[in-house]
C-alpha cells in the first residue's frame, strides 16, 4: 500500500442573514362563543397586515381550561427577505389584543447559504492542504496527487408554501412600536478531509 498523507480542517465564516421568520399567534381565553369570536377577530387583524406576505404552518387548537372556559388558539409563521416588511408586521401587531408576535429569527436563503458554504469550504480546503504539505515536508517528502476529499453536508431549508388566511381581512391596526431592526450574522462552518499521495525525496 502506497503511503499517504491525510489532513482535516474546519473553517467558519460569518454571513449576514437575508431571510427573517416571524411566528404569530392568536389566543383567547374566555367562554366558548367569546373565545372563538375573539380568535377570529385577531386572525382577521393579522390577515389585514399580511397582505401578499407568505404564510405557512397554520394550526388551530381548542382546549378546555381549568376554570371551564375555552382556550382558542391559532398559530402561523411568515417569512421574507425585506426588513421593512418584517418591521411593519411587528410594529402593527405588537399591541393588538389576543395577538402574540415572536421574532424575527434570522437565517440564510438557499442561494446565500450555498455561497457562504463555498467560501467556508475554500478556507477549509486551503488550511487542510497547507497542513498536509507541512506533514509531508516534516517527514522528508512532498505531496503527490490528491486521492480523496470528503466534506460535511448541509441540508437546505424548504421554501414556504403560501396559504390563504381563513378570516376576512379587516382594516390594518396602527403602528404602535418603532424598532431598529437589522439582520444578524449567521455562522457557517465547513469541514474537509483530504488524502494525498506521499512522495519520498
């Protein structure tokens, strides 16, 4: 078996997120008729703000509370890339009764994630090759041809599917919260393991 040199390296970069996600919920705790009506009104208000914004993951839930009343809930998520739209959603829904806003959380789109992974992989590959060169030279030889290279794989985030709101749209609520909203950085790490022929001098 011919001698080989193997080296591994990781490289991490920071990429600015270009996609946001906001979780929304409408929740009312009351007697059944009141709870359902309040939930429907909250959903209608949310719908009035989410015109042309993708909505996915809708869920309805009803349960009887310890006091005999009803917990009527609706949950959904919205996602996008325009920071101004995220700011508008949060600003208009932050003080609406029976509406809860959670987010935004930041991530990379598929194209941005691929670009970031490529940059991280270039850095990892360069470091791994330099390490292999150092190993070979310290053993009194040089690197031959590349025999194998393996990398870690990363799964892509599926694109959201647009789902229509169930309730009729109502007038938009006023803006009640002004925020300074900016995308956060996302860490992208790639690992590579390379194997070269070892050529003795």
